[in-house]
């Protein structure tokens, strides 16, 4: 949230516009949105949170730190671009690579995601799930790791 505020003040306009111009448009991430309000909720999967009785699809959840909505394909393109250096210049890539691992995990009511770049097999693996709460995160990690292990075995065969 603080970085967003700093960017807005430094840029003189919304950092969402900057992200769209500098990242989303160049990478042709046409199914990535800075704000949930930009998405037609009838076009996305509804979520279910264990222990929550409300309608998550129509109760807009907005994190104070911001959130983005994207398809698995767009997330894969973005993670690949971070890894292959096509998104950042050489200096930015060196800084970014020294402090960040090419992955994202996310969890908000009704939804969870795991998206990671696996350098050893040069593969981006993405798992989006429309359930959260309870023990679902543990199950998600188990399934995700099994998928990665299958891909590693296939790659080495």
C-alpha cells in the first residue's frame, strides 16, 4: 500500500496506469486487471471460502494493499518475461533477480493461487483454485508439488 502511495505521488498519476502502460500493454497481458472493479464478475469463476456463508462472487474483496486479477496464461507470460529478461533492462534485471524469486502465491477469501518459475526445468507452473479456508492451502501445495515432480520426471526422461 505504501509503495502504491509513493508511486502515485512520484508519478503524479495512478500507479495502475503506469503498470498498464509499462507492463500489461507491452507484454499483451489483455486479461490482467489492476482493479477488480474492471472485471465483469459474471465472466470469472466464483469463489468459495470454507466457513464463509456469503456470496464471494459479488462481494468485491479489495485488499488495502491492492490486488490484480489475471488469467493463468497471463501470469505465465509475466513470470516468463521476468525470467528471460524481456520485461526489465539489464540493470533492473540484476537488481530484481538479487532480491526476488520468480514466483507468486496468493490467497484471499474464496481463491488461492500458486505460480512459480522452475529454472531447473525452464517451466512456469500455475495453479489457480477457487476455494480457500480450512486446510485447502495445504492440499493445494501438495497437488502443486506433485505436478512439478511429474514435469521434472518427464523432462529428465
